[in-house]
C-alpha cells in the first residue's frame, strides 16, 4: 500500500509554505476591504498550524531513535503489567481477527487514513460552519498533542515489534504498512507508541461533534473512537495502556481549558458587575423619589 503518511520533511515544508501564503494574502488585503481574501488567509494559517503540529509529531519519532535501546523492554513491561492487572491480552484480540483477511485489510486502511483525515474534516467543518467553536477545539488538539509528544520522547515500541509475545505486524504482512525508511535496522517513527495520539484525536473528534452538532445522528460519531481503539489493538500498533494514558492527558487538557475559561470570566466580571450594581442603585434611588 502506498504510504499515506507525510514525512516530517514534507509536512514541515508544506507548513512553511502555507504560513508564507497566509502572510502574503494578509498583506495584500491591507490596502482595502477583502473579506474573502481575509478568510483565505485564515484558512491557510490554520492549515499551516495543523501541518506544523503533524511535523512535530513525526519528528519526535525520529528523535526518539537517539535513545531507543530500551524501547522494546518498556513495551514488554507494559504488556506484562496489563496482564497482571487483568486487562485483556491484545495478542488474543489480534488472533481473533487474523483469519478474516478482509477485516485485517480494512483495519490497516482505517489506521492509515482515518486518523488524520477525520481530524482534518472536523476542523474544516468547525472553521466553516461553527467558527465560534473552532478555536477551542483547535487549542484542545494542540495542547493534547503537545502533551503526548513530550512523553513520546521516551521511546516505547508498539506491540507489533514483540513477536515473542504473540504479536504480528499485520500491516507489513499485507503490504499495507505506512512506515518506511529503516534506520539502523529500526523503522523510523515507530517508537513513539506511548501514548496513542490516534486514540486522543478520535476522542476529541467525538466530543466536539456531540457538543457542537444537533440532532440524534450526531451520536454516530461515537463509533469512530470505538472503531479506532479496536483497530489500533488488533493491528498491534498500540497497547490498551497507550490509549488510556492518551485519554487521561486529554481529560487534563479539558480541565485546564475549563479552568482557564472560568478564570477569564472572573477577570472580566467585576467591571460588568460593578456597572450593574450602579445601575440598580440608581433605579432604586429614582424609584424612592416622590
């Protein structure tokens, strides 16, 4: 299968081009009213931010190769700890899927394309139809991904690199692997499995759609995180723990955003409250006069 994942060099170059284009369009609109051009500049800028974030995500995988000696040991420890805690064995889930070739193929394609594709559609939808909600969701994506990247500097191998534990690299066997370019015998950007950005992003998508959209059909988006978790497990790209840590980080980001929103409200409220008190006092004084 053709690699559907941009390299960090390509994504970084595209991000720089988009930022440059946004700046050029913005400069061109200063001479007069140009609402459409201003909107185009905003779209280019936001696309540049998204690709820049993707660049950092890809780059971390390469940088982690500098200290990859214990990546496999960490992965084995995670697997042993999960089993000790009573979590289902991911290898057993994978074995249940292996006999169904069509399901393996579909899972590999879902892993390769839906992660970035669905997030891009979400942000585009919010930007064009719900601009007032866009910035908050975009900030959630940036903060959550940044938190994941900080942890990913500690290299952790994915389950598919542990054949002795019963795992199989199904994407490689089916010729659908999105990873290429081996460096020193290790495939680049495969040692950033903990935490799972795939899981974090799919939950962000589901939460955003449920909160912004209207109507009962919006609940169908919950299938996306459920399918994603199943896919990353049966393809041996992630452990359960990778997803759990990602969701925990996302929860912290939501709490921080909520607290920051409340803090801004508290900062802005005194002036308004004071004005309201003054108006009400004046009304009472006026009413008490004969």
